[in-house]
C-alpha cells in the first residue's frame, strides 16, 4: 500500500520519542536510537516536519537498523538493516557505507527488492537515505561471508546460516548450493543414537565420522586441509561411509561428485570451510583434473582471478577435511594419463583399502542379516538425523579452546603420531610423518567428539581406528618394497656395523688425491661401485640399490640415478652410493 502525506495529524506538542511510544504496538519493531526527525508507526516510518504543525510524512514500510557491521579484516563498514516485507516477515540486508555514499540508488534498490515499500512523496527516497545515514545503532556486529571460524580467537564459527559461539556475528553467505546442504534435522542426541552408535565395532565407520569431526580443528592446530580416500569394490559400502560422515554436517546433498569442474569444486570447498567435503566416485574425474584438484584442495586456495576493472579478486580460501571414494586409488587414476603419483598426492589424500573387513567396509552389522541391509539402515539414519553433530562438536571445541586446552590437543596429536611412527619397522621419511600427523588429528577429533558425548564410542575407539588406518596405509604403500629390501638390508647393516668406525671421513685428507672406496660423515656412508659390489657379493647389486632407494635408505641422485655426486671435498667428485645411517640403523628386517 502506498501512503501519502494525508496521514493522522498528531499533537504538535509531542516530541518524536513520545510519538513512537504512543503508536508502536510491537516491541520487536522498536528501533533503538531512531533519529529525532523520524517516528515509527505500525504501518511504517514517518518523517516529522520541523515546524511541529504539519502532519508526519510517510517514508517507507517498517524497517530498523540493528547494528553497525564490519568484516573481520576491518573493512566493509556499514549497517545491518531489517525491512518488513509485505508478507510480514523481516528480511536482513547488509548495507555498506561505501554504497550509501557512492551508490545510494543501489542501496534503495536492494531494500525494495527485499520487500521495502517507499512512500509516494518525491522526497521519500532522499529521506530514507538520510535516515539510513543518521541512524546510529548501539551495537556492532562482524559480518562474515564464508563458513568456518570467524577469526583466530576461535570464539565464533559459522556453519551454514547458523552462528556458533560469539553471537556478535552475522553470516552473509551466498544462498543455495552447499550452504543449503548444511541444514539440520533432529538433534545431536538423535544423530548419536541413529548414526554414532552404529559405528561401534566398525573401524572404518569410526574413521569416516572422525574425519568429519576433524575439519574444525585444522585451523586451531595449524594444519592444512587433507583427507582420506576409501578404495574398494563397488559393493563394499564406500558410499555409506561418505553418507554417515556427511550427516555430521548436513543432508546427503553435501556429497559432491569428483567429476565437478575445478571451478565448481573450488566454490564448494570455500562454502564448506572448516567442515567436511565428501567426494564420490574418483573414477569419473579426468586424471589431469584429479592431479590439479588434489593439490588445490590440499593447498587451501583457489585460482587468482582479475575483476572487470583489472584488479585482483579475493581468492577463495579454505581449511577443511575431505573424504573420497572409488574403486581405484588416486595413483591408479593418475596413471591412466601417464601421471605418476607424487608424495604430495599421497599425503593430501591418504589411500585406505575399504573392502578388507568382514563385510566389505563393515565388521559388525548390529543385528542386520546382511551388509546390504545394514548399509540401508545407515543410509536411512543419515537422512533422518543430520547436521547437528558437527555444530555440537564445534560448540564443545569453542568451550575447551576458551579454557586454554588447545596446547593439550596439539601435544596429543604429536604424541600419537610419534608413537605410531616409532613402531614402524623402518625409519620414517617426511611422507610417513605427515600421514601419521593427519591420522593422529583424525584420532584426536573422534576422541574429543566422544568426550563431548556425541558418539557413544569407547574412549580409545577413534584412536584405534585411526592407528589401524595408518598401518594399513603403510603396508599398502611399503609392503612390497619392504619385501624387496629385506633381502639386502641385513648384509648392509652387518657390513656398516663392522667397518663404519674405520671408514675415512668424507672431508679428507685424501692420500695422493685418491678417493677411497668407502667413506663416512656424521649421517651418511658413501660407497664406490666397487665397494657396493663387494658388500652385495653374489647378489644383484643394482637391484639392491633400487630396493634400498625405494625404502628411503639409499639417497639417490638427480633424475632417476641411484648414485649421486660425492661432496666437493672428494677428489674428482665421482658418483657414489650414499646410505642414510639413521634410517639404516632403525630398519628392522623381517
């Protein structure tokens, strides 16, 4: 309804505050600190002429300014405006000061688009803008445009449209897509009863749920994005693992196909910052796209792009956990295009065999008569109780971080990872240590969720599931290499133990400028081809070098060379076989 200035005449002796008090019927509509020249009635905002005699002039339908706003980085100052739409609902609109100053028509258009009705008076638009500029609300809010932790205090977290923790935060997220998928049904208690308790006795289910809980701890613990890939036969139940993990944060719509374009995957990852990204069917993505996607997800940032004006756009960023499924490994998929899997791939997406359990991915069917029926039960549960356990986990994290327990969590991750690595039959390389750290974080996440009362698991179940996954990954990655190297390591260990103390120092001096066949320094032993052949007399010395190189005991040269140039102190700098003494000493052959 459009109003004119022919409105109710008011007693000219009443000031604007008295007018407001006498005509507002709803406390909700009472705007704080409304400027003196304006008044709010049931049907809208009125301008009060200065002469005190003229009728109040209708400006627009009801609106209020709830708070000033700014972005976490200190920019984007403005106001949070609420307008009452024709259907009676209140719509929140974020208005920046820069738009009020430079693009006022754009501001009015945005408010009208959300249901605001302007008066017919030709000055209504100008009076509305004057009101917006003059209105000084009493509170200030942070306006955030992405999910996840708001800032480094870790006191507020945005999950979809909900704010967890510090309520002085307003989420302004893009509508639709994966923001909508982070919806809720039921309660955290129902998720525990329907999903969490069915994980008991099923290590891969516990692992998947623990990965889902690990997303919010990445930023506080200073860890990059990373995830787990479940590899196995098509009927093994891999998608069930993705569904139950997704249910911690939202509906089944949270699951994305790997075949999504890199741009789509980038937007999805940014929308799920701090949470979980489940990705299904790795076989459907092109190998070279997979190569780029794994690095992009793990690096936590999208492509740099330019605006129409030639300036650099804000790059999408994220820190999240992700789960993947497929019948083949990422390495096998990359091999289809002749791309070799590198350590960066394997650390960012940890490959776990998912069909080696009693019933595919399951070990305990909880009374169901078949794996298919149990999987169907879990699927139905994940469709009726979802989107509550993840936010409840964040609220618990906010509480313990506020109590100064972050260092306790960091220490626990380091302690788990160090103990797992120490138990291995060979000394770790950087890749093994990083995988141990990732799965130790998963273990701690599941353990914290259990302490928060969200899972119903025993206190050690998340740790045991993650440790088992680490050992399974290690065996898959190194078992065949260990078998090849075991035949050669014992002989080399005996030779080094017997002769190391008598080897000349690699720094010299060298008699007559001649390079000895065997040398050492504090961390390495050096062997000429002749000496190497002597150590492996009666065996294939080249095969021995290749096997020891695969296990990280032999330090190769540039390219695919098994030998590397000697240090500059050595005459002629010949190519030598170089052994890492620490790793050799730690290796335990079967």
